[in-house]
């Protein structure tokens, strides 16, 4: 059972190094790990004022915040070697498909070379016993519409963001084969692919649910780019628990001889069209809508993840259906507008999820 009490037995006192800790997923991860009494160290760019990291005052409970570029190899290596972490989660990235079209070089530098830098930096580590490299569901080569993608499927992202994450995957596998097979990190490094993650405190542009929340709060019209595109929608706590379980299993040598790639997608009922998300939220909150057929960048139209492997070997599976997921997103926004503490809202939702 995944209760706070059970999870704490492992995570209490562990030194955890997180890259990208000031981001949306990174902040949820910090709050989750803080509930488990882990010692958190983060390496990222400085957070914006409009960020969950800032709103939840994560800085206060994190042992050390290092604000630096993932492409500053010297600094990254020094920080990791100074901290001597037991577990590392690599989440730092330029995560937006739209921005990858306006700045492909920066995207590939941050996402591909950044991952290479993390892997290079941990080669000398004597303390690490588990590493999770976060990529995305967008790494798969898209085939027929009905297909569910599993970890053995071919890679082949078309847009610059997906390509940068495919590179990160290939670099990781190459490093595992070339440099870690005879070290203490053998069988202790994996890549993790999740779906479209949603939750309170995401302020990214060109993401559907943050755009809907902005629309609700500011009463401006919402422009939909691709109403019929299907996506795997999941609440952010779902893959967070998956990453934690994967890291713990690697650390405890429970998943030796298993390929180091993991999907953490939602249930089948959560693979729905963009327009269905809008209709679902519209039942609770009125949304002013405009559909724009003009598209200035290419996006994959249909993505479904098969997460049977995580279910079988990690006993992880998606728990919240679409209604519950969206309820939590809308509720987060409502409570925050009523001045409820952002960290407390996240903690309550994590506790509810684990019940
Ligand atoms: N949000 C999603 O739906 C989703 C889905 C699948 C995968 N992912 C992946 O999850 C990870 C986190 O995504 P997110 O949604 O939290 O993104 P985010 O933009 O909210 O956070 C990104 C984090 O990376 C850091 N970062 C960016 N460039 C950096 C650089 N050059 N040097 C150091 N740090 C840098 C930022 O400071 C921030 O802490 C990313 O790897 C992303 O590709 C996200």
C-alpha cells in the first residue's frame, strides 16, 4: 500500500537531488518529498513569481536551492558532488512543444545536452543509488490511431521538443551501456515517460488546462487549436508517485534485469479529446470558447500510453479518472483564489490521492 507512512519508511532522511525543482512538476515533487521527510536539494533556473514554487514557498523547506544552468557542466558536477545525494530526479527541461519551434537550439541544448551533463556529472558519484531521467510520451514514433505505445516501441519525435527528448533517451541508454554497467549505478538508472500532466499551480503558456484556468479567472475567450487531438490526461501526483516508486525499487535492487524505460500513463478512460476536457470543465465553470483551425506548429494528434510494465513490476497504476482529475485541478484554483495556502492545498490533494 502506498501510504505516507509506508513511503516514509524508505524516503525519511534520504538526500534527494532534483533538477528542475522550481518547475510545475518539480514543485509538486518537492512538496511530496517534504511530506516524506526527505532532504531535498534542487538545481534549476530561478522560479518566476507566478509559479507554484513561489506560491508554495518551497524555498523554505528545501535544504539548498542552486540556481544555475543545466548546461554549466562544471557547476552541476560540483553541486552534485558536494551534496552527495542518494537519489537523483532529472526534470529540468524546456518542456513546451510551441517554444521548441521558436527556439529549437535552446530546446535541444537544455533537453539533450542537459541530460548528457547530468549523466556525466554522476559518473564519479559514490553516494547515488538511484537515478530517474524524466522524458515524455512524445518520444514515440506515431503509427496508427488505435495503437497503445509501450516501452519497446520505436522512438521518433518529429517536432524539436520530441526530438530533443528522443536524444535524451538515446544518450541515457548509451551511457548506461557504456559507462555504468560495471559501476555501483548498474541497474539503477531509468528513463520515465508520462502523459499530459495537469494539476494546480501550472502557469505554462500554450497548455490546455492552464489556459482554461486563466480563461476562468480572467473571463477571456479560450482559443482551441486542436479540439480533436487525443491526449493521455493525468493528474501530476500520478507520475510523481510512479517516479518515487521507480527510484525506490532501483535503490532497493528490486528491478534488476528489467529494461530501464518506464511508461507512467493514465487509465484508458483518460485518453480523451481536447474538446472533451473543455466540455467537462464547462459543466462546473463557464468557459468562453473560440475554435481556431489555423495552426502555427505541428503537434502529434493521437497519443496513448501502455503502462502495464509499471503495474506489473512497480505495483503502480493510475487511480484517478478524468472527472476526479479535473475536479482536483478546478478545486485547487478555487481554494487558492480563496487565499488557502498553496502548499497545504497540494499536501491535502496528495493525502487524498494516497487514501
Ligand atoms: N507537464 C507535462 O505535461 C509533462 C509531460 C511529460 C513530460 N514532462 C517533462 O517533465 C519535466 C518537468 O516539466 P514541467 O511541466 O514541470 O516544466 P516546467 O517548465 O514547469 O519546469 C521546468 C524546470 O526546468 C528548469 N530549467 C529549464 N531550463 C533550464 C536550464 N537551462 N538549466 C536549469 N534548469 C532549467 C526550470 O527552471 C524549471 O525548474 C520536463 O522534463 C518535461 O519535459 C512534462
